[in-house]
């Protein structure tokens, strides 16, 4: 039930109650519009289609796979075990090609561009395939933003040690204001490129890794503007887009329409609803930034079928060893589920995006906190500071454990070290409702109030386990 003015005892509480009422009305309207085709978004979707048995505000890390998609994957495993020879040598490859075509349609690849798409286990697999098979020379430079995913940084550090490359990290500091939304990443990249030019190292810049949606804090980078800027400075620089969070979250992804992008990757398990172990890598097979397309990129495992220099991109990636490829193929079932059960990508986007932004402003008002980034930089994941009383890793971990152990709620908590802020990255999803965010918000305040009343010191613990991916 919505709050009424009579329940508010002051002007501030009246405004707060009114805000809650307006937000609730907007979210209910969004849910009604998104479900106009008969799709009951929210808890009905949860109980009917998903296995989740807790309130999950961290969909962005590991996703959730529907019953029907898991059943399809199980049926494929049964075929695999019934006739493994026929499966591995023939049937799997037929189904893989069909899946590739569906994924290509979903991400907006047309004509010959589709030949550059392969299915892989994860975004990490794809990044490693690109970075570790690139022809690095000692002194070559790789550049990425300070908010690049840890896997990208670790792989670059390995290349620095093994191949002698140089690493340049362009800083981006949060929180970002609305006024900085268009310039924060562009200004940082421009400064990094200028520094390389001043040091006569611009020609050594061989690769830039950008995020379509940063993992943490979860904001969109202006990838097209950044790519254009980089190519204007160095046309031979290879531009890789880490779109781990993009497929299923970015509305109407159109890879063929993008300019100056040499490679793009995304997970399926995060936002597409496919099983863990499903992702795609797309490479521009006509890119002038690569000398030899017949050997680049190579998968992280080179199989007996992969005759170096004489195997096509599709052949190099379709079979790397005797393993379970059913998660790859279930991406097709996930795409069907989105269309046939949830009403299509637009219905999903409208519900999740509306719920995310309304929940964001509701919680900011309830906790009296600020956002890490403006609405225009976010999609289904919101990034807001925690109440000021959560000011240490010990308190953050205590809050996280309290919500999980006492209330069956998973809320990720992040310590952003550059500005010493504690924030949460919350995922909106079709199985969540506005009242889930209301309940969580009230429980956080209750925890804070209880902590104020106790002087018992807490043992110092690491918050690493609740860092999001």
C-alpha cells in the first residue's frame, strides 16, 4: 500500500512519502505497459521460469537461466551421450552454425560481417584469445581505462612480463556528474593519447581495450566516439570492445553499424539468459590493423584440427577439444525465450530500465545519498552510495552478510578506493519488483540504526568476496 499524507509527521516525511507514491505509480505503469502482451513481469516470472530462491540484486555477475533453456541444454547433453561420435563430428557443428546465425541477428551483424562471429565460453576467453595471439613486440603499448575489468588488467600484466609490452592506464574518477557524462571518458582518452604523442610513443600504441558497459561502477562508455578519436590519432591501432555486459542489456545492439571497431565480445549468461559458459567474439576480418588474418585470433586452446595458417576463423573456434558445448547451443533457446515468453527485447528493456532508474532515485532519497554516475550512463545496473554509516570494509561486509544470512537478499557492496566511497551496484531484472527494492532499502536503514546503538568493535575482514563482476 502506498503511504498517505496522514502517516507523515513532518514536511520532510511528507515529501518522502509523496516521492515513494509517485515512484510506485510510475513503476507499476511501466510494468503494466511492458506486460501488455500478457507477460507477467516480476514475481510471477520468477516463480514460473527461474530457479532462483533468494532476492538477487546481483544479476549482472552471473545472470540467471530459465527452466526452458536449461531443459533444452539437458536435451542436447542427452543427444551427446547417446551418440557421441555423431554428435561431436556432425550434429553439434550443424547446431552451432544455426546458433551463430541467431546470435548474429540478435547483435545486428549483416552480410559478410557475420563470418567474423564465433561462440566462446566467456568474455574472458574472448579477451585472452585476442590479447594473447596478437603479434606483440617489446615496447608495444596497450591502453585501457582505470576501470577496465581485472581480467583485462591481469592479462596485460602477463603480456608485460612475457612479451615486454608497455601498459598505459587512462584514469577515470567517480562519482561522475551529469555535466561530466559526455566528457569524462573522452577527456581522459584525449589526454592519454596526447601524452603518448608527446613522448613519441603514439606509433607504438597497438591496442586499446574499451568497455561498452564498465563492470564496476556499471556505466556506459561512449565507445563510438572513443574509437573515432583513437583511429584519428593512430589508424593502425587495434580497438577491442569488452561488451561483457552488453548483450541483452544494450537496446538494439548493431555491430555492423559501428565504425572503427576491430573486435567485440559479450557474454550470454549475464543478460541474455543463456547458461554459464556461453559468449560470443566478433572480429572484423577486413581490419587493416591485423597483418595476418589467417592466424589471428587463435583460440586459447589450439586443437588437432587447427592447422596453423590453413584454418578459417570459424574452424579454429568451433572445436577446441572434447568438451561440453551445449551451453553454446543454448544461446539460441535463450533468444527464443526472450521473444516467445518475455515479449521480446523491447519489452524486457522497458521494464528493466524503468525499474532500475526508479529504484535508484527512490533509494537515493531514502538513504540520503548521491549517485556514482548520472542516469544517462546507466542501463539495468545502478550505482549509488551506501548510507554514510557504512564507512569501512568491516561495516560493508557486515551489512552484506546480514542481508544474505538474515533476509536471503544478495546485495553487492563495493569499496571504491580512489575516492574512498562505499557503494552498491544493483541489477534490475524481469523477476524483480519495486517492492523488492523498497524492502531492501528499509532493511539497510534498520541495520544502520541498529549499528548506531552498539559499540561492539568488529573484526577487520576483507570485502573481496562481495566485489561484483
